[in-house]
């Protein structure tokens, strides 16, 4: 998994797989989910990220 935040465009992208994006769907305004050809989620893009979360620069990782 990779997380990239572009401050200039205010876009946060969470890449869950290296598979190619076949289809994208914007379920909620400004949240785009990318799917592979077999329907797996390969990425999540959040537009205007600084308006949708407290701090897009802060990342916490937890394993349970």
C-alpha cells in the first residue's frame, strides 16, 4: 500500500495494488474508487482532501 498527498492539487491517493485501473466510480462527491478488471479495489482518490479530513499529511498505521 502506498499513500500520496499532493498539496498543490489537494488530492490524497491511497494505492492498494499495482494492478491497472480498469474502471473508476465516484460514490460520494470527491471520493473516487478505482477498480481492476476483476472488480478488486486498487485505489482510492480523495479530492479536496484538506476539507474532508483534519490533516492529510498525518499518517498512522496500525496492525491488530
